[in-house]
């Protein structure tokens, strides 16, 4: 019985949660993604456009130069819109 418990705990340790990863990029929205916002709304700053585009069915995303990844937290990125 003791051996089974030790093997079970060892198995949980090996298959445990993955360490958090850090990504670096620009906070944008899923609608515009990698496209610059200045092409969509020429008279608005990038940050304001990202905030407007992130509303509705779209959300905030991180663009790392190659991939647009939708963020799970949609409230915190609002203050970092269009910033690295």
C-alpha cells in the first residue's frame, strides 16, 4: 500500500502543472491583430483604437511579432493597450 501511495505522489509530481510562461509583445485586439490601428481609424491614437476594437465580440490580445494570442484576462490589458 505504501508503495502505491509513493508511486501515486511521484506520478502527480511528474505530470503536475506546467511552469508559467512569459510572453512579450504589444497589447492589441483580436479584430485588428497584427495590423496597425492607424490604417483603420486614422484620426485616433493606437491605444484608443485598440480599446474600441476590443469591445463587443472581440477582445484584447498579445501580438508577439508572429502570433496574435487572445488573453484570458480582458480587464487588466485595457490600461496597457498599444503598449509593449
